[in-house]
C-alpha cells in the first residue's frame, strides 16, 4: 500500500525575503530564475523548473538573448557543472565531494533552487543526526494518544521530496553515523521509503532526486559504505586553479555579502583580496608562488570560503573603525586567526612564513607590520 504525503504547512515568513540576513537562493536570485524560465525553450525533465542547459547557465553565468545578465554562482570547470546537472536528470543521486571550502553547499543550494525552485528540503548532517531526519518521525502526542497513524507521522525533507518530485539535499553526509547514512540505500536504489508501522510506503514520483555533499579531510568523518557510494554519481569540486580565479570568487562573494550587510564597497579592495588569497594559496600548497621557497602547511584548510570570511571581516573593520578603505591592518588579524588553529604547531609555521616570505617581499611592508602587531 502506498501513501501520499501532504505538503507540510509552513508558518509565514517574518518579513520580506530582502529583509532576511541570508535569503535562500530562489529568493535572492528570483529575477534571474524568472528570466531564464521565460526564455528557456529547451526540453525540461518532469517537474523541473528549467532545462538542464538553463540550470547550467544559472550556475555558470551568461547573457540571455534579451540582454539579461545571469551572474556566475560557481567559478570552475564547466564540464563539472554539466555532469552534475545531467546526473540530476537521471535516476542516480549526486554526491558533491571536495575539501572544505570548495563551494559544495553553495552549488548544492543553487542546483536545487534552479531545478525545483526550492532549496529548503535540507537535512544537515552532524554526528548526532538520527535516522528520523532522513526517513520520518512521529508526533509523539498523537502517537501516544491514538497509536501509529498517518496524522501522527512527520515526514522528513527527503520523504517530502520523494512525494512531491523535488530535489532533497543532505549536507555533510560523511558526518552522519554510518548506520544512519545507510538508511538512504533503499531510497536511492528502490526509490521507495517503507513505513512498516503503517504497512505502507512512499514511492518517489518523477522529478525526485537527491544531492549530498561530503568531504574526507575534517575530523569526525565517517566513510561511506561501498553500497551507498555506488548509489551516487560523484563530482569532485576542486580548489580554484589560479590566483586570478580565486580572487574573482572572493571578490564576488564579498561584494554580495557586503551588500546584504549594508557595508560600503571598499575602494581598491582587490589589492588586499589578492594578498589574502596569495597567503592562503602559498601556505596551502607548501610553496611560494614563484616556486623558490618550500613552506610548511598549517593544520587548517585555508579554503576559499575562509578567505571570503577574512575579507568580509576586514571590510567591516574598515567601514566601522577605519576610513572605509580596505587595508593590510583590516585583514591581518583575520588571516592569523585562520592560519593559527593549533596554537603550538601553527604559530611556529606562521612566524616562519612571516619572517622568511612576507618580510622580504616587495610592497608587503605594511602587511608585515600589521601582522607583527597582532601576532600571538
């Protein structure tokens, strides 16, 4: 016996989407999604809001025939995005894999927004994520009063996506305990979710798929079983290939975040962004950009996401406690906070880098002085 799942009622949002500190992708880029839908004359899979071509254009950016500019949401190899989008048009789930800070969550959200128009069917993976978060739970007041019933069942975001033909998201899949991870196996292979307490099941309707994100570098990671990994088509998101690409990514995201926080645009901020990116890349790669000096790498990942955070914090410092111009002193403390995660080992690595590289680099005297002032 199958059972339908009624959409869960949601309380009205408090305030308009533009008042949200961090609007969902489908709200923040509603205009671009509407423009793409209006001009998208290519075939669309069942229940997709856009064609695969339009979804890729939404992610990568472009100019539509009517002159509408679609801003890039992801800067990286086009083929990876095309493979990811194509996977969602098949019956295989998508696993976005990469080191922390490679925009896995960002890409996942925008894919769901473009495909289903809703990025909120989300399971956030943690060490304490229970099986109910992926399958279903119960309203215990009704369960105790009347026993197992359809009214007492609380569908998970995955169950709702199955019933409505939507895209579900599971963030940080490898942080979820292995036995809970494996509750996805039947869902992804058989496209069904049994409810043995009711003698019923939920069958996934056309349009359903699932995007998971994972990394294998952080502590607390649980390896995926081979059975579960086979249910996914894996796309590995790399770190930006060049300094220019990473500077572009950081600049775009800082500008977006700054506007949402009403921070003024920083004149000539690109110079400091480039400096932050250079420091992160050199320490991450274990070598200076000219290839002449080998370096020790600290324990942190020094990802693009962390660079965005450092620059955004520096922009806030410049706006509220400076003259509005992003300078070395505004980013120095943030860089040190990102690099020195292990107070013992990382402090030594940072000091060696500061004295051997930063101190001797032309045009970096102001940055050296600023770092020395706030170094632990």
